[in-house]
C-alpha cells in the first residue's frame, strides 16, 4: 500500500495519483511535481531578412511593421532630398546677391534695368492674352512663350503645350523677319491659351458645384 505524503490516505502500489487528493506519487520515471520547475522555451531565431529590423528588446517584428518602417524611410529620404535642394537654391541666391552687392554701381544699374525690362515684357505678354489681335502691333506682335510655359507648369494640359510650340515657331518667324507668319502663329498660341483658361475655369466650376452639391441637397430636398 502507498501512503500519500499530502493527505496520508492509503492507495494501491500501482497507483500514480492519490485517490483522495489526486496528488501525484513520486516515481523513477516521473519525479515529484513539487520539485519540477517550468522552463520557458527559447524563442526561435528571426529569419535572415528580418534580422536588421529586429528591435533591441527582442520583440518579434511583424510584416506590417516592416511596411510602415519602409514607408517612413521613403518619406524621410524624400524630405532630406527636398531640404538639400532647398539649401542649394538658397545658397545659390545668396551667392548671387553677394556678387551683385560687391559689383560696381553701373553693373547693378544694368542688372536692375534688365530685370525691369524682363518684368515688363512678361506683364505685356500676359496682358496680350486678353487683348484682341486687331490691337497688336503690325511689326512687333506679342510673344506668348512665357505665359505658355507658366500655364503648362501650373496645370500641365495639352492646350498649354500646343501654345508653347506655336510660341516657339512664332519666335523663329520673328527672327527671320517674317512678321506675317509670326503674327499668325502668335494668334494660334493665344487661342490655345484661352482654351487652356476655359478648361481650368470649367474644372474649377465643376469642383465648386461638386463641393456645394451636398449643401444644396440638404437645403432644397
């Protein structure tokens, strides 16, 4: 007969658990449960692609964490590139300003006169877009190259690109002395610029209508 060490009840020799308290008996194959200690299994090593992304606290990295980490890396790299380009541009303008400041008075006067003339020509080109072709000068029709480039980079539509082509062709005709061809091509460039402005206005109108449509439905329906 076996005697239970916990409750003192008698059990059969082949019994492995006490019939009274269910405590296990110590055997050669299975030691006493009280002396057993729980050993936590070791964590499996990370695969090779995930080793570089493993945090210092040993937490396993999931695939979603890898995606967001890569996305953050892309945004950080893009921000660094933009900051680098902005710094280079600022340094360029700073050097230009310093060189202009150290230059002589006639050089500064010539620079400002050229800049003022360029501003006037650009303003006249933009104003000529809304001026009828009958009021243009016969010998010197306006040049629409700068308005075409500005419209193309602002809205990136084929109409402005066609206006750029016509403006370049008009400049070529103006250099060769063909005022009639230059005037005809300038008129074509102006028409394409007006079509570009019409497309932009229609798009803005549709967007404004789409934004106000929920309010109109709530107000009238």
